[in-house]
C-alpha cells in the first residue's frame, strides 16, 4: 500500500512538474517572431522579452519585461466580426462589446475603452491623441491613453496601434505606470510596433 | 450564507408576508448618535471603515468640484433630520453604477450612477434614507459576514472562467464594490425606518417605491437588450447590495398610498444640481455596453424634462456606438436634432460625420468632419480625422 | 460540469501541494553587491499598511481591529528598537508643508505594484520571467523621481512596509495552485509581508523581503519583534539573526 501511494505521489509530482513547465512563461529571444496571438501578426524584437503563459483571450498574447503590472504589451491577433477583444467572464449577463466588420479606425480605441470599462477593470480611462499610422504596410490608427486600473489604483499611460484587415481587428497596445515605467520602455515598444507585419 | 442559501432566501422572500404598514408610521425614535464600538468585530469594522474613508477622501475618483457632495449631504439632512445627519461625511465617487452605502463610522459613499438614475430629490432621499436606516439599526456590523460567501463564488468563477484581471477583492480595500450585503429581514427593517424618515421629511412617500420600480424596469430593459428574459432576478449583478423585488416595491407603494399624498419631490432643484455633471455621467454610462439599460435611462430623463440637445446627443452616441446600419441612420438623425435643439459643440459634427462615414454616406460625412476640423484644428484627433477624409 | 471540475482541480492541486514543497516562495532579494553599513544612512519609514485578520477563500480580509491596533503599536515599537540594532537612523515619513501627500501615496501604490511583480514573477518559482531568472539578477526600480520629493530631502533610503497578515484558508491556497496549473494568475492579495528599501539617489529597489509563511503573532510584543526581525532579515549590512523557532 505504502509503495503504491509513494509511486502515485511521484507520478503526480512528475506530471505536475511537466504541467508547470508547460505553463511557464517563456522567453522571447531577439529576432523574428511569427504567429503572434495565433494569428498572422509577426514582429521583430531587438531585445529579449517575456511571453506570459496566461491567456487573456483566444487571440491575445501578452509580452512583458518586468511583469504586466509594470510594462505590458498586448497583441490582439485578427479578432473577427462579432468577437470580443478579451475573454468574456459571463457571456450572457455581462457581454463585452464586439468587433464589427464595418468599424472605422476611430472605433478601435473606443472599443478598447468600452471593453475595459464594461469589465470593470478601470476606474478612469481617457483616449488622448489619435493619428494615422502604418501597421504591416496598411493604414492604421495610432492612439495614446491614460487609465487607472481598479485592482491596484496605479495611474497608467498607454499607447496603441491598430487596423482592420478583411474585417478582422489587429491591435497592439503598451501600458505601464505613469511614474517612471511608461517612459522607461516606450522606445522598446515603439521598435516592436514599427516591426509589425501581417 | 452559502450561495444556494442566498438563492433560496431570495425565492423565499417573494412569498413572505409583507410587513404591516396599515397605520401611519409612528414617530421617529429619539436618536443617540454617540456609539462606541464594543466588541472585537465592531472595533474591526470601525478600523476598516476609517481606512476606507481615508482612501475615499484621497481618491482621484472623488467628485470634489462644484459642491455636489454638499448638495447630496443637504438632501440627506432634509430626509433624516439635522440631529441624525450631524457628523455624517458624504463622498461622491465617479462610478457609473447605482449604489450608495454607509459605513459603521458614519461615512456615506454615493456613486454617480445613482445620481444619474434618481429622477428627483425625493428619490435620492429615499435611497440615502434607506442606507442611513441600515446604519442607525447597526446592520452594517452584521452585513460584513454575509458578503463572504459571495466573494468565494466569485473567486472560483474568476479562476475557472479564466479572467485575466487580478483578483479585485484584494487585501487592500478596493474602491470598486461595496462591503455590505443585507438579508431580507434587514432590508425590511431599513424600509420601515426609511418610511418613518420620509413621512417626517416633507418628501412624498411614494418616492421610496418608485425608485425600486425604476430599478426593476431598468434591469428588465438591460436584460431585453441582451436577448435575455426579463423579470428573472432583480439584482443588477449577483453581488448587488440592493436586492429588490416586486413585493417590496408593492408594499412600499401600498404604504405610501395610506399616507396623505402631498409632499414636494423637488424635481427642478434636483435637475439643476445634477446638470453640470450630466454629460460626463451619460458618456460614462454609454461606455458600459448596456444598450437596453442606457436607452431606458435616456427615455426616462426625457420623459420628465423633454429631449434636450444634450439628451439627443447622448442618444445618438449610444446608437452610433452599437453601430448597426439602422443605428447609424438613427444616430445621424438625432445628432441633427440635437444641433437644432441647441447642442453646439463641434464634437457633434465630428461624431455625426463618423456615423455618416461608417454608413457609407461619404459626401455628407465630409461636410460634417470638415466643419469639425475648421472649429478644432488642434484637436488631439484632428490628424486622424484628416486621414479618414483623405481616403 | 463546473462543480466536478472544481472538485477534480482541488484534488489535483492538493496532491501537488503535498508532493511539491518546492512551490514555496523565496524570501529575499537584493541588488547584487548591495550593503548598508550601520551608522551610514538616514532611512525614512513610509506609512506602513498593516492589517491583521483571517482570510477566506474569496480573498476578503476579516479585519480584527484589536489585532490591528496592537499590531501597529507593537510593530512600531519593535521597529524603533530594531533601529538601534540596524545602527541606522529610521524616521517616520512626514509630508509637512510639502503638499506631496498625494504623490507619496502614488509611490506607495507603485511600490506595491513592483513588490507584487517581484513576488509573482521572480520569487514565485513556477511563474518566473525568463529574463529575470538569471543568477544575481535583481533589477527593480521605482524610478529616479522619488528622490526628487522635497519631503524626502536629506534621506538616503525609503523603507516601505506592508503587512497584510491574512492567515490564508486552505481554500485560498488551493485556489492559487489551481490558478497556477491553469496558467491564470490569481494575485495572492495575500501579500503577507513586504519590506522594501528604495535607494533615494537612484530609485532602485535595493532590497525586498517577502514571505508567505511569516511567523510571530503580531498581537504580542514578542511576536511583533519576531515579525520585525523576519521582515528585516537579510537587511543589508545588519548582522543576521536567527528567528525564534525558525518558523
């Protein structure tokens, strides 16, 4: 009996170890990366990043340098018509706003804001500048914003770039605390954003 | 209380005999304001409340400007009397949900979502008085325990639903969400006491019933807007602190009918006090992705004061945000109506232009967007609007 | 079925907890080569966050003010006594007439976010960030701005202390393990104790002590002393002291 239990514990241990390893955050080495967020988004990273194992949504991928509370790059890869940006905790009673195939560029930051607000994860959010940009050779929108997350009350700044291709939304955002962190890594984010391809 | 227990209690509540309001409410008992915490739990509540009050006082969400907090406190004092409201501190927080709560240490917190939804001073007073009733009856001390099981369930949902956000019921007091949840008997007691305040206040007593009816009607509208069946449950979220039901609104209405019908709801004074904050409250409400509920609120505001330029603009915004082809058509109409009704901000031209553009009416869109750019050449989105025109 | 999934996940997590004590967190990190000689530095103690109570599965603290008031008194007393042992001058933060109360609060919040990140992504072994796994890597900062606060003029370091002493229920621990298995980060919220030292010349977090298994009942004077000793264990430059009972 005892050896059987020990054997079981060992087996569980090994399985758990493997499970943990499979779920660990992974290194993004310098160089080209394709298939970001399970989509045709690709980027070229000059330095190292960390890719979080956590899944915020089916076509969402998060990279960070020091932890997503301190610097957070979110990739939204080809969110289709009728789909929300992030995973919906309660589809029926608290649905999130959806991507629309007819949306204008200016509707992209509005969608991000409404998504965050209806999830209740921000206390305050304001879209700042909006200007034309290029993403993957296509016309896109670049926008800035400020937000305060309800969870930690830290005041943050954000910058994003997004476009629609064949009615699907591609969006990349960078968020970090306004004190020190946003400025610290903004150039690294902008380098990534400039290298984006579809 | 376990989760299944909460559900059972709600269902049981529907079959409870309503309290007897047959005779006019007796006079208010004398008020003893000084109350020192005695037990260990009570001291705990005070300390937690003091800490939370400090956070509220310093919070960036607090609406400090314009005397709004002073006004809300005046309404409370008119409702419960000066003896009772002496020493109460009122904080108004810019949070787009219907809520008011009072803590064991005499600190009252009111959310802007409540101010958007109340249709008169009397309705606001009814809610504030009800919360004060919980405080006078010391329910705030007992409610804390009931909250626990709701958050247990929520935590599992968070994990298994894979929500990405941090667990918001964190160790430090969170500004979003209330601390208290009361059981059916406590809600009834607070209703009873609230009724006594109302009878002595000069406000019409029927406001107490009307505010809950309005809440239910809005919940119904929200549900319908989401393709759900209305009248399933009347909480606006499972963890709402104001569970409301048909029976309750009914007995409050019946009790009010037994009292003389006079009283001044002070609708005009209320509208005037809220007016400086209305557009920002409407803008925040529109961003909550609740089409049915927001449409209901707009219609309700319009039914008492008419479709002002501001309300027409908000309605257009709501429809443009949803963005179906017919919505965009309606939005364009209402932007134009808003302009005719006196809404002059250039942002209207921009949003009208965006609605037209999205709906394929490019030539008309150009005119509106062009007008915006002439009025606001340095706007933060001017370059983007120009780019849209250049297509 | 949701209920069944909860049960299976909980059982799995419990087994894992039994067989893998290695999930325990690290305690202290400090900037490579950082030391602090006694008598050399002026340290400002930022307003500590202290709350003591039991915590249910849902992460909701049940405050117990007797504990909290006693804890605050005892901890302050113990910190003052420890000053002498630290050999450095520790003074309490005073906003004075600087008007910097709000920004000091923001730095306190930022410290919380940084400390959370250190714990979640460096100390918590299963969740590490590969770029921060390298040996001797402890590079965390609040930025240079904090050194420019007028109310911190003349000070060399800021000491931030959070004690949310929530004796986590079994449910809570299981929840965290399930979350870890599922790749979902459930912030512990159970930051049972952080003490962090920020170098005001550079804004760097030069030392952080965080532990999910702190001992010492802070309601008592001895317990507070023990807790302070644990919080300040590994405090740079201070001769290390073994904690009583080793817990």
